[in-house]
C-alpha cells in the first residue's frame, strides 16, 4: 500500500492525522505544505472532488494507491481500520458510536470556533499584507466558493463580534466538558486512548495562547493535555514543525454552522 500524507504544521487537523499515522504504525511519504499560503490547492497535490470540497477547510490530504482522501477524523479512522488491531478506535460498535459522537461535536462546533479565533489572531495580518496579485493567484486555485470566501473575509478583516463571542463560548464549554469528563479519574476522554483524544487535543492545544482564561481552574483538562502531548506520536508530530510555534499556525478551517 503506497501512502503519501500532505500535511501542514502539526496543529489542528494536520496534527490529528500525523499522530494517527504514528499511533497506527503506517509507513507513509510525508510531504509538507504550507496551509497558510494555500499550497494545498497548488500543483502536485491530489485534487479529487472530496479533497477540493472538503468541509474541513485547509486540512491534510492522504493519498493511498492513487486515491485521495480528506477530513481528519475520517482519515484517522481509516488509518486505524487498516492497521493491525484497533490502536486508536474501538472495535465495539457502541464504543465506536460513542467516539464518533464525541468527535462530531469537535468537528461541527469546536473546530470552526478554534479556527475562527486562531486565524483571526495569526493569519489576518499576514493576508492583509499580501499584494492583490499574489492573493488573487492564491484564490484562483481554490475550487470551493465557500472556502474562497473565508480566505477573503480573513484578508479583509471581516470578523463578526457575535461569531467571536460564540466561538469563545464554545471553546470554554468544551474545556469544561473535558475537565468534567475526567472527574472520575480516567486518563483518557472515553476510557481507552482514541481518536477522540487526538482530535480534541489537536484543536484545543493551540487555544491556550489564544484564549488562556478558558483554562483557568481546569487542572484535570490541563493534565490531560500534558498526557496527550507526552505521547511519542505527538512528540514525533510536533518535531516535524517548520515554525517555532506550530500551535500558532492557523489556516481557514470549517465554516461556522449557520444554525449555531
């Protein structure tokens, strides 16, 4: 099985898939792309419809035997299911449902909120400084009109106060939920270590610098973050960073749900 992973800085969805790759022991050709420069849409990257129209926004691309796939949770499950045993996803149907239900909350509510706050803090100024010709060339390669609009909104500083406030509320809420989930003394969110831990960590670890107050008095959540970060797979993924602060690398993520 020939496998290539095109990934960005180890943060958000790229961190999820890199750590899933290392947890499951797959061999893959790793190719770095700068997601904050729109390189996922350039030449040499597979452009299957499922990749170009991915609702995840600027995430990694996994190519296996010529087939291109996107969306971090589903990629992590694919890596699990094609590995020996079930290293990061339970085989039991109910436990798998439980994991996917948790991950759906992260995908649909937390990822858009984290990305919104993250790229407001780190990407907006960079895009505003680009000249029009360079930015137009970046947009020209993007197939999804929704994703083009998010890039343009970031460049134009079109951030809405209600979305900022709602995003902060969602981040604070999931940190509360993580802290409460660990109240019974468990080490991992759903008992055994799983994709739920990877995906939640990948979106929350960068929020400590963006929204530090949300972590106040959340010692169990902080200890969980430290446990995830100490895993060899995460250490290895973070070691692939091209910048000094990969947790501050934010590209356009999932669109914020119009229904809240």
